[in-house]
């Protein structure tokens, strides 16, 4: 995810350096070093944590003395709390971000939450960086960030799974995989674009394409006539939220 975000981040005014012993090349315009020692005499306005959470205690303390005077840490490490990051980073100001996968193409939804000592300028900078990758939702606290994670962070997985089942069902009706995929993804994309461009509620939009006793009404009755789909989505988000809390 760090590499995906960097593709849009680097379009801004900042200069980026990656420290990664296992990387052989970096995106164009980005400096790559294999060891922290190569930049140990430098100070940075932002240090980005893009490692697995279990690596934070080992790696992050090595950078605790490398902040510029107004520097802060931006973390995309899922499940690593602000307290955990502060302990590892020498009590530096922290901005936690939870991006989702479409951020890789500049169409993401990212939750953002900051420690109480973050400055307005630091938070504004972090928000502007993330806006290069899509929409930003500011969380009042880490519990709100966990709820954003359940909805948006994990959301692409739900959408891919719905799309997969939709394509499989279309194939059962006699279409080959390419035909089914084109129809399903085209329908989903067009419907979402229409909803985004409309000021009507999703319920009103649904009703506008549902004729009494028609095909859509029959399909919707099978999908959610007993409220089972509503309950399934609710349970999905609650399960993801509960797990996010466990990982905090």
C-alpha cells in the first residue's frame, strides 16, 4: 500500500526517500537507500510508517531522532495505535491513516486520525497528501477510525465478493465469464456513478427502477425481501469493527 500511495504522493512538492533493504528500484523521482545509516545525519518533516505492525517496535525507534523541528509521523500500519506509535517514535506527533485499496488509482477513501499534540499545519499537510489518493474522512478518535476501517478500509473486499457472486450467478444464466464480468462491472460502475451524481437517496433511486410486480421487484424480493441482506451487511461491518478493536 505504501508504494501505491507514493505514486500519487510524489506528484506533490515533497521529496521522498524510501528505506528498504529488499527493494531494487524506486519510483521515478524517489530516492532509495537500503539502510537507515545512509540518511542518519538528515532530518525529515514527515516519516511514513509503512511496515507490518509487528515490525514497529523494532524499526520505528531507529527513526525517533530523525524528525525536523516541526516533523511528525504518518502511519499506514493497520492496527497500530497512536500510543504504540508514540512509544516507538519518541513521543513524536502522530497521524494515523487507514486507506483502502482504490487509493492505488487515486479513488480511495481514507480515514485519518491524529494525536492530540498534532498541529493544525501538520494535520492539514497529512490530509492534503491523502487527498491526492482520493477522499479523506477525518476521525474524531481511534474508535471512529476503527469504524471507518470496517466500512471503507475493508469495504473493497466486500464489493469484490459481491461482484464475484454476481458474476457467478450471471454465468449460471448462460453467459461466459467475460460477458458476465463486463455486464456486472458495467452495471455496478454505471449505477454508482449515477448515485454519486444524484441528490436522491439510494432508496429513492432503487424505487425509481422498481416497477410493481416487475423483474426488479422480483429480484429485490429474493435479495432482501425478508431483511436478510440488511442483516448480513450489518453483521459484516460489526465483525470487521470488532476485529479492528482487537488489533488496536
